[in-house]
C-alpha cells in the first residue's frame, strides 16, 4: 500500500527542520535527528528555511534509485526545487542543469578527468605534496594545516589543469567560500559569483589571444567553433575552479583530524605498503566523513512511487548522503571508521548522470596526500583539543576552518 501525503497535507509546524544540527562532541557523525528519521524509514518530510516541505531520503538504496531516475530533475529554477538558501536563480555551470544540455556541456570538459589522464598527473601531484610538506617541516610550529597544506594542494592542481594563475588563489578562495556558505545574503552570493565569472571571462580573453595547454584554452576552441557560448564557458570555469579545490581541501583537513582521533586507523594507513590499501582507505574516509552534508537536491518531474510512498510531481527531494553512507544495511557498523572496509558503494560523489565529474582527480589527490603526509611526519598531532576546533556547520561543504598541528 502506498501513502500520498502531498505538499498541501504536510504540516510545516509539525515537521523537523532541515538541515539538522550535529551532536556536540560528535563532529564526524550525521545529526542524531536525521539518524532517527532513517530508523523510521527511507523517506520523511522536513521543513526548510522557506517553509517548504520536501522529502528527505535517508537510505542508500532509495538515494541511488532516485539519483538515477530520469523523472528527477537537478534544475534549481524548477518550481518545488528545495533550495538550501535564498537564491537569485544563479546557476554555476552544468551541475544544476538537466540533460540534454547538462550532458552536452559536461562532455566538453570530461577528457582531463578520465582515470588515464588523472594517473598521468600523479607524479606532479606527488611533487606538490612533497614540496608543501618540505615547507611545513622547515617552518615554525604549530602550523595551520588548512592554510599550509590542505588548501594549497588541490588549488595548485586545479589551477594547473584549468590554466588559472595560482597567484590569484586568495581571490578565488575567498569568493568560493562566500558562494558555498548558507548564511550569507543572496546579494553577497550574487556579487561573489559575478566576480568569479568576470575573472574567468578575463582569463578566457587571454586564452583566446594566446592558447596554452590547459582546459580553459580547450574551451576557447569550442567558443571559436560556435559550440559553446562565452558565458557558458565562464560559468563552467567557475564550477570547475570551486569544485576542484573546496571539496578536496576539506577532505584533506577533516580526514587528517579524523585519523588523528583514531590512531589505530592512522597507524594502519601509515604503515600500508599496498596502494590498494591506501585507495580503500580513501573510499572509507569519503564514506565516513561525507563532507557534502547538505544533501543532493532534486525535484520530481512526475509522480514517482518508491518505498511505499508516492512522491508527487513538483515535490522536492533531498538525498541526505551523510546518513546514506551510514546505512547499516549496506555498511555494517557504519559509525566505525575502518580503513580496511570495502566502502566503494558510498554515495559521497553522488550517483547517476550527475555524479561528480572530478572524482578520479579527487581520489588520486587524496591517495597521494594520505600515503605521504603521515609517513613524512609520523609524529603529526593536533596542537589543540578537538573541542577548540571550528567546524564548518554553516556551509554546504563540511570541514574545519583551521587545523593547528605540530610534531
């Protein structure tokens, strides 16, 4: 039997608010209230900041099914889309588009992120990591791992790949942070987005005049051929620049903190000689931490029956992938960090046609970092107690603002 509690039938006053707070002292775990909803069933109603009442999907199987369903839209401009904050409708690249336009634009930037191309970059990433560690070892202690290491690693990599001057990193990191925070006004977010688009547009001008061996130059070839609008190219550049450093930087710092809090798991990773063990540890950390903690947002295009419920056309969906990755039916003892676990079925990168384009690059960067940092600095430790560390509860990407470390 199916239930059909539609939007008109949902009482906003009686529904839990989303997003939900994490428990004090449990910075790596999903919110307890969200776990409680998961225990009750795979779908539940929640209330957002604007009073809307979308469905939150809490279990792994239903998340994957809906993310792969063509009757579900990622288009933020559609009525019923469960926006995470007040928006002016600005789209960042193709990530919030549907096929066929999503697929058309995505194909234009796929080549540099194939596994083969990414593996060819591994020696260059290894040198970046080693050079930054050399700098840390030669400098004063304690040091903020975020500023000295976690942010520079992916920023240097994505700048090289795109053809963006790393000297501008303060500018694009500051505006990226504004874009992904939930607590900023729409005007601030719009202004930050505008500054980044203008910046990428200027770089496209330079690449049009003097193409190089980078992704932005490849996009100018598409512009010349009439296959890509100049504005779309700039928007794609913004998307790749933000996604290329924000998520990986937070995984580096938060993953390090999690390992420091689990010294047995840190020791197992540090002492591993097999690259497959390191690769598996990366998957487990992606599952366990799940830094995209605001859920993947969608809206139903048609009525969809799933898990004994009917999701009506126009109703919003939030795939709460943090609890999806803690689904005990898929990952036994899900709240335990186990670097030897087979965690490959996690949904940290999403699922379906919109799953993360840059996941091969992120995996490779994390493998290099996690296999190098703790060996090079075997006595690495946090320089402050974990309760003094500021976590990014206010952003769509979770992590820490600073991580003072010493050795």
